[in-house]
C-alpha cells in the first residue's frame, strides 16, 4: 500500500480562518498536480507529443479513438478523460479566483472563490468536507490514470504495422 502524501493529508488545525482556506486550497492544488503527473505519464506511454505547459484540456484533447483502442476497457478510459476535463475546469476556477471567507448570510459556510476574470460568475463556495471530497476524487482519478498507463499499448503507426507484416 502506498504511503500517504503528507501534503494531501487533512490538517490537524480545523478552523474557518482565511489562512486555513489557503492551506486547503494548496492541498487541493497538490492533488491536481498529482493528477497532471499521472496524465502526462500516460500520454508519454502512448507516445503522444504534447507541450507540457499546455492546458490539461488541450493535452487530453490529443487522445482520439485510435488511442482509446489501446486500452482493455476503452469506455473506462473515456470516462477517466471526461472526468479529468471536468475537474480541470474546476481547477481553473480555483486557481484564477480570489479566496475569501464566507459571511454568515451565505447559504454554505466555508471559503468562497471569486472568479477574477468574470465578476458576474457565481462564486464557488467550498466547505472543509468539499475540499476533502475533491482531494479524494482527484487521487482516485490519478490512480485510474496510473492503471490505464499499465494497460496501455502505444498505438502502432501504419508504417510500423506494414513493416512487421512484410518481415514475415
């Protein structure tokens, strides 16, 4: 069993301070980074060339039907890619937001992420439990990508296939 990452383990001090919100945000972003590492490793395994600094959505967009056929369960792979795209959107809304505490009048108590690029957008409000759930989901998804990497066979090019058949 893998050792728990101390950066992703719940903190012992649990309060609603802004500092605690920043700590939880940091833990969440570390979990996103673990997912990105798993995705990049899978793309490398499939020999899909991508710019490592490109947004995760662009990197995942390089995976087509041909690549999906490399997996024992293409539907499982497709779901993992779709889930990663959804989470990438949420990651963007957290990274590009100002973190504030909630007020007593807010329906949900925790921390509020106010999108700096879209003042009209409804703020995302996360409780401590929301952070924990998202981190668990990210770690599960990272593990799924690691499983996919183990079962993936890099797609062969038509030239490589014809070279193999002419050699026989």
